[in-house]
């Protein structure tokens, strides 16, 4: 399976380590270093088999190359996956992140890590005890902390740009936005949307979380199974990947899809389904770049908060450029975004 996956991948290299003591496979996927060190989060997850973990890492690392390129950052794309038998806690977790830190250090800065699914700023603090190639440590340990609020702010700017393109004005007063997933990103996004006067519908598989957020923000709760078919102006996926497919896209009852979830499309070619349905799709890696912008701006480029905020606002300009290019050339927004990525990578070659 490894052979087949690697043969079908267009990245640079993969470092693989099997830690027998901890029964953990570690994959560090370096997709591209053309624009700078490959950067992307570390995913901690139990998989049915190691090949599935490698598949995840390869796919996600390519999206990171595109994300940093389109955001204009001096970073390449990478992703690491730690395939564990079960999610470790306490001393075992600490030991795992020390050993993982040794692996990242051995790559000499080719890959810079950060948080992803099931990894936290505390874990990055532990990795940093072994290696310097880490973003997203806690503020107490000298890092810039969670990137989720910045991701949410970037999505908020992106939703305004999408609304402006679809309806002629960026105002959110009275626009209905369905926020799928009110975790770290969705919660902050929902707060910003409520403040801007949007009418909110919230959904989360954690029903108590959805109810609590809805009560605090005066929002309506939608059950997760009905989210895709619920009428709204903007459907904002902020939960999990793969939710937009041949089956679900025709069910959507919205004018815009714009949210933070990574790899929203089940298959990349499904991006072509939106246009004929009159749905404006904000490519995920364009609108959700706020997290990597936060880390790169504050930790790599040593910029201040104001400069970071300016970069977050730039997500709106980039999306507008993507939508206008797509209209002018009669292509999907996904294809227009890819052209920007290709241009930036070619310019650096
Ligand atoms: P999180 O784990 O804090 O929140 C996810 C929320 O979605 C949870 O409340 C969970 O209960 C809910 N959920 C899971 N499956 C669901 C489903 N099928 N329907 C409805 N709700 C569901 O994660 P976080 O950090 O908020 O990230 C959200 C998404 O944004 C993820 O796809 C992540 O990869 C992506 N993202 C996050 C960034 C960040 O800075 N945290 C950066 C870029 C992308």
C-alpha cells in the first residue's frame, strides 16, 4: 500500500519511523519546500492501518503547499501524522511528543510542525523541548498560542467577500449563515457573525455544545443530519473534511459555501458541481489560511498583531481575486485558486 500511495504522490519526501515501544507509526510528509520550509500540523489519530495514516498525511501536505502559496507566505507545505493505537495521555503522551520531536529535529528544519487534529499547544511545548522547528507553542512558553481565533477571523473576512461577490454588498445584517461545527474555530466565527448582525443557525454533533452556543448568541439549532439541506444564504463548514460530495452538493440550499474545514470536497473534481447550481464556493485552503498566517506572521516573520490582522484581512482580497478570475475565464473558483498557486510556485522555481 505504501508503494502505491507514494507512486501516486507529487511531493518531495516522506520520513517514516515506527516506534515499537509506543506502537506508533510516525509519518512526516514534506510536499514542497519551494517557497520555504514545509509547514503543517501534526495529526494524532488511531487508524485501522498505517497506510490510512500515510494517505491522510500525503493528501493534507499538498493542501498546505497550496494554502501557504496562495496566502503569500514564505513557507512550503507539509503534514505529519502520528498513527497511535489509542490517544495517549499523561507520561505516555509526553514521551511520544519527545520522540516525535527527535524525528522532526533529525530533518534539520526541512519541516516545521504545529497543531492539528488532537494535538494542542501544550503538545507543541513538549516537542519544542527536543527541537526548534515548532510553531504554535503556548504563549507562556514563547509561542503564539492557538491559531483557531485567527482562522475564524480569516473565515469571517472571507464570508464578507463572498457575500459581496454574490449579493453586491458585504453587509451581513439579516443574512442567514449556517455554521456547521462550533468547536474552536466555529465558536469564534459564530460570535463574529452574530456581532455583524447575521442570523445564525448552528449545528454540532455535540448537541449540548450547539445548544449552549445557540442560547448565548440567540441562534437557531439545526440537527446535524439536516444541516446540508437547511435553507441559508451561507453554509459554513467548520467541522470535518469530505462533507461536500456528489451526493451532498445537490442537496445544498444556499447561495455560498465558505468555511474553515480542511479538504471539504470528497473528490477535488466535485468543485465543478457548484457553478451549475448557482452556488459560490470559497476554496477551503484560501479562506482557512488564517491559522497559518497567524503562526507565520507572529513566529516566523516576527510581525506585530496589527500586521497579522492586515494579513488576515488580505484573505478577503485574495478570494475576490479568485472569484473575479473565475468569472472572467469561465472556470470554477477552485481552478482559479489553483492557477494562483501554480503561478507563485513557478515564480519561485
Ligand atoms: P474542533 O475539534 O475544535 O471543532 C470541531 C467541531 O465540529 C466540534 O465541536 C465537533 O463536535 C464538531 N463536529 C464534528 N463532526 C461534525 C459533524 N459531522 N457535524 C457537525 N459538527 C461536527 O476543531 P477546530 O479547530 O474548530 O477546526 C474545525 C475545522 O477547521 C477542522 O476541519 C480543521 O481541520 C479546520 N481548520 C482549523 C484550523 C485551526 O486553526 N484550528 C486552521 C485551518 C483549518
